[in-house]
C-alpha cells in the first residue's frame, strides 16, 4: 500500500516536471519529449500505484480486483500508445517542415529529398 502511494507521488513529480518543461523548452521536439515524460511518468507510474493501493484496500471487496485490473490494462495501453503517438506527431511535423530545428546534426529526410531532386 505504501509502495502505491510512493508511485503516485512520483507521478505527481513527473507531471510537474513535464508541465515546467512544456513552458520552458525551446522548440516543438523538446516540448514533445516533455509531454511524453508527463504521459509515461505522470500516468503509467501512478496507475501502477493505484493498482497496488486497490489490491491493498480490503474495504473495496471484490471491486478491488476490477480496479487493479483496469488500472494495469490502462497503464499497459499508455506505455504502448504514447510513444507511437509522439513519434507520429514528430514525423508529421518534420515531414511538413513546419518546425525548424537549429542546429541540425543529421537530417536524413533532407538528404533523401536532395538526392531525389538532383
């Protein structure tokens, strides 16, 4: 039960760090990273904590298993879908050329476009 409360507290810290990052980071891609930290750390970790708290709550009766199972399934879905969503957003923004990143170290899309043109 105490481990669940610690995990929920870690989630609060991750959400706070992500919200500060969303305000302070310089460009879209780094802000997208902060949003992913907020999603994984601020949703996955507390959901696992809620599952542990629910399993320890005797007063819930048999509903505690439903609550714990729903929390774990939701946490697994978040771990699978959040990185895919952020990858799709970053790829779409990069391919559309809406977000300029300076300085660029490597840009394979730009190299491929130059190769196709010339």
